[in-house]
């Protein structure tokens, strides 16, 4: 992807969620940018994924994560 084709944005996330993401992303070598791009693509192209995301409200992490 060419830099001219990107859009910079900022989001505010729960500290606990982002901290856990940072730990997991290192383990799997997966960046937040990849997550955001892929989720955005799926949200726009997959009705089942969009429905899942729209209905997901429980953002609490289990203790074993």
C-alpha cells in the first residue's frame, strides 16, 4: 500500500484491551494496523462479520487471556 493511499486516524481504546492486544500482537507478529484494515474490510464485505461486530457488546477480558 502506497503511503499516499493511507489515511491517518486515531482511536481511543480501553487501556486493558490495548495492553492485552500489545502482548498478543507480539506473540503473533500482528500489528494494530493489520487488525484495523482487515476488520474494516470484513465489516464492509461480510454481512455475517458486520452482524457479529454490531451485536458484540461484552468487552470484558477473561482472566486466562
